[in-house]
C-alpha cells in the first residue's frame, strides 16, 4: 500500500521498534548542508510518537542534529519500506549504565510514510552479524536497550 501517510507509528511498526534492528538515519550534514545517511541498530520506540536512538558521542549524527534537527529514519518491516520523519534532539549527552560513550537521541515523529514502490513488497528484511565477540556484543546490546527502556518510564 504505497504512499500511505500516518501522523505516528502504527501498532505493527511500534512493535517492530521494540528490539534492536537495522535502520538507516538521514540527517542534514552540518558542514555541507547535504544529506548524510548512517546505519544504526540501537533504536526503540518509546511510544507511537517518539523513537529513541543510541549513537556514539563522536558520531556525525550528533553534530548534524545539533545544527539541524530534521531527521528521517528508514525502516524496512512489515513487507514494506517506511520513512519516519520528524525533529531530533539529543536528550542525554552520555547514557548511564552503558560502558560506551553513547548519546541518546529522541526523534519526535511528524509523519510515517510507506515509501515502497508500487506493486511490490519486501520478501526478506535486512539481517546482520556482529563481527566481534558475540557474548560481548549481546551484553552491550542488552545494556544499551535496557538503558533506553528505563528512559521510557521516567
């Protein structure tokens, strides 16, 4: 169902954003003003109108959002591709209880667009493997996601 626009996450998309997953995030580059796209995996829907993203403090994403809050997340889920746009802000410069120096970004959703081209559907969602110690990766992923979840209840 291409070209559908919603003001917030649908229940299906909210559920898809309750776990770590591959998404891309597009921001306006703070130096060139052009688009900047990065892949991230630590995302969590706080509610139907808010998404949290954990990113390294040194990431270009942080500098870009500080200069221009317009941000888009691209999500492949539910047999389609979605563009989730809104205004982002850094709500924590340094996340607590996480060993890495991560900042917490909050995206206030303005619209959710189904941007899949007409007459098609996604038959396989992106998947990835961590290329470093699996136990360490799992432990870190749990710490980051738990820290984001704790922020949703405060």
